[in-house]
C-alpha cells in the first residue's frame, strides 16, 4: 500500500530586491526620532558646558561627552537615510501591471514548477 501525503502550497519564495521595504520605511522613521533625541542630548551637554543649561543627566563616563551624542545622532541619521533610500528604491522597482500575454506565460511557468 502506498500512502501519499499532499501539503498545501506555502508562500512563494522570490528573489526580487527590496522584500523588506515594508519594514524599512517605519524603521527609518523611528531611527530619525532616535537621532533627534541623541542630538537633543548632545546640545543639552553643550549648553551645560557653556553654563546655559541645567545639570546634565550623565555626570561622568562615556555618555557625559557631547561628542558621543552628536556622533551617535549623525550615525543613526545616516542609517535612517540609507533605509529610506532602500525602501524608495524597492517601491520604484516594483513590477507594474503586466501585459496580458505575460500573465498567461507566468501562470504556465508556475504550474510547471509545481509538477513532480
């Protein structure tokens, strides 16, 4: 006796660029906010050094230097910019409406790939 088990079709794996663009756009927005926060802390520290602002949160250590905060803000904003570019390029490369003949050829090709 031969028993055959048939599973349903899973998600189609593609090799297209920009598959993670849905995540990249909100991540870029959140990173921009993190960059602004780091820049604000850096400016606060500069203000404290010039006696324009009150006591800074970190009195000593690595995080007590304004250069660290401004550098972190620049680095985070650069990553945010790169993610935004990645998301935009993936959207612009997304396939548009195909010609009627291509759809039928693609359907045949997908069907042929699922044949034993």
